[in-house]
């Protein structure tokens, strides 16, 4: 057995590497640089943690979030690894003690915030250790923070290019779960890793079920999603505005669901408290803006819901990727409407970015709208965006319940003609009245009961017409003039349809149907579930006593395997994935006692 595999098994408790983990580990141990793209939950951390234990010196890990550092260090210490972090949460005395441990060679890994790393004093200390050959490797986690096109951009990451110059000969590894081909090039260039070997794993997360639905009373849709399919489970709900975050969290609490808000408008103390509760409690729902989530290492998030359209497919992939990191079934729901598209296009148009930036932003929005409108496999479309070919997955809403489509070409042409005939000055509600032949006072007052499009759309009801207009806006055939009370106007893209040169197919509007509850224990019986709940209760009490998140003790996947295997000895327990030597020694007898008690009951 190689040293890397031996460390994987005895320190971290895993019997074998996954995917390209072993190749990355061996490449880094040998002193090579690497750029790693691996999906959330794919085991990126092990790619540098194992080389850190096998190379001479201390590994320096650059991480952007205090919460991520704290959790990873806690997990490493539970596994018996000498790890620490340096960030603004530490008092001066504690920081000095950690620096002394570093100088004396007592640390295997040191996590550090980028701004702390780049501070003159820290950089000088690390350079001094480097001259003595005592820096083993440098890992840059969440490397997409260096990409200026992303919403997680961190300016201080741009300065990390100095690491190549100041620490020549020290292997460097940059890791991210979110980057398309353009993003990969930007990361490599800005971090001086153009010559690094690239490891690109599949972006697929087969345990995640994707679902998209039209907005129709979003709060009630969310409540049904949580109550009917994810009761008693941890999840994240994303909203675009701070106000909506607060209102949604309050609504869920009022419905008896443990929910917490999180956004940049809250005090740092309140955000830290809510984040800690989310990490340490088993069934809490975090309602948040995109300010929350990057680096949150909570493996048992069973669902993610978007109440507003995300900013891009990259953002959507990253945010949904926070579900099911433990490999167990998880589900993601996105609710969307034309209003989301209008709002985001307006934000893009009003931004201070260059025309090139705006063009790219519009392109990213169009790609996301295409995913929402998809009639084929959503996973297949999502993976294709990242350059990965795949087959239909059989585990998204469009695969499980293929949508019916209808030829809306004639209806769309009528709608566009009505916009034109009424002067491109009115919103959808007024246009629908004209199309349906509703002789309201406003229609008559404006003379629109005499236009050629009056009454030509009586065959469709109001809801169907709203859907047609929503899709025309979403696909860019109509634009919205916000300065004239959301008046709809034709765009150049409408011309081919009006001239009969293209068609317009739409999904048939349907009520949101259930596609089947995602099951945590596939093929396992009620006895396993009961033991799992006992183990989960023990884990919660143990974590509370040790002041660490529950999953730092064991994640749900490990407890699931224990509940199914029912180990009768320490040897049996050591064969369970996730049970390393240190945890076997610390918790083995307690777990075996719980299993014996359950068997006896």
C-alpha cells in the first residue's frame, strides 16, 4: 500500500481514492503544481491535506472564509492532524501562540485568510520558513474568487500571484468547483499557474435531483416543498434581496419551521451566530442572499431552493452544489418568472461595467433562462455548459415527467402584433385585455377596441396569455421600458417570428407535480432508519459537548453505513468509510454500544 493510501485509510478513514484524487495527491507529493476542478463534495480538501502530511514542512492553505477554516481545522483535529488557522477572529495572544507552533514545526497545516497572508509580517515569517525549507506546499482554495467575472470575486485574491515569485520551488495547487473554460484560463493566468497540470473532474452530481417551476405563490410552493418532501432536514433558500430574505425566514418560522435569515445587512455578530446554528443543528433552514454559502462545509444539506433566478449558470451550479455533499440524495428547486429576467436585465443595463462586461452578463443570463425553459434533461444541459457531454440522467423533473409542448407560434405573433398596434406603450395586463376583446374603460378610452388585434386572442385565457408574454420577454423578443410603467416593446429578435420565418414552441402550463420524494436510505428498512436516528442523536450530543459541528464527528453517509452494517466489533467498525484510527479510538465503543442496544431492543 502506498503512503498516500495508507494515510487516506488510517487518518481519514476512507478505503480508496475517488476519481482523480490519487493522481492529484501523487503529483503534488512529487512537487508538481496543479489546477483542480472538482465538484462540491468531490473531495477537493483531501487533494492537499494528504500531501501536507507526507511532504516535509507545513502546508499553507489560503481560504476566504473564517467559517470554512474553523470547520476544516476542527475536522482535521478530530482526525488527529495538527492544524490551525490565522484570521481576524483570533485575539492577539492566540495568534501569537499559533505562530510559535508554526515556527517550531508543530503544524501540519495552517489555514490563513488571503489578506492575513499578504500582510507584511505574515509574509515575512513564511518567507523565513521557506528559506529553511519548511513550507511543504501552498493550496489556494475557492480559486474562482480570483475571476473578476464571478460574483464571488475577492480583490485580495489578485495579489496571490506573488506566491509564485516569493515561494519558488514550493508546489502550489489551486482548487475550485466552479469554472467554465474561460474561468479556468483566468484562474491559471492570474495565479501564475499556466504551466500547472490540470485535473478536471466530471461536473456531474448524480445524487442531486434538479427541479424548476414557474412562480405561482412562491412562499406556498416553498412551504409545500419543505413540508411534504424535506421535513426535519437542513436546507438553504436563496433570495435576491435582503428584504425578501427577512420576510421569507419570518414566514417559515410562522409555519413552524426552524429558519434563520442571513444577508450582508445584518451585523457581523448576528451573521456569525446564524451561521454557527446552521452548521451545528440538524434541521435548520438558512434563508439567505448569495452572501452565504461559499466554503460552507456542511455535508448533510438535503435541499437548496431558489426563490429568484440566480445570476448565472455558474452561480446556480455552485449554489445548488451545497446540497448533498455527503453523496446521499438531495434535491434543488428553482422558482422563476419573467419578472426575474426583467429585473436582472435592468440591473445589467444599469451597471457601471463595460459594454463587454454587460454583453457577457446578458449571455450568462440567457443561458440560465434556457435551462429554466428546457424541455429536455436539465442535467444534460447544465453539464454541456461546462463542456461535458452526457446522457439524459433520469433524475430531474423533465426526465421523470417529460413536459408537453404546444406550438405557440400564432399566439406569439398575435401578442407581438398587439404590442405594435397599440404603440409599444403598455404592459401585459392591458395587452391581454385587448387580445381577449375585453372592452374595459381603459381599452375603450385609448381606442384599442378599434385596433386590428382587438379580440383576436379570445381562444386563450388570461393565464395562458401571461405565460406567452412571460416567455416572449424571457427569450428577448420583447423588452421592458421601466420608465414607462413596464411598457413592452418589440426587439430586433422579434422580426423573424413576425415575418413567419421562425416558430415559437412553449411548455404547456402545468401545476407543479411531485416527482417523488428523494430517499435517504435506498433499499434499507425501518430498523436501519431507527438506528440512524439514534446515532444522529448521539452525534448531536457529542458535538455539542466538543463544541464542533455535528458532521465533524461523522457525516450522515458514515452514520448511514453504520446503521446498515451494524458492526459487532472495532474491526468491523474500522471498515466503515469515514472511520479513521483516531475516531475509532475516541468513539468506537460508544457506537458499538448503541448498535448492541438497538439489536437488543
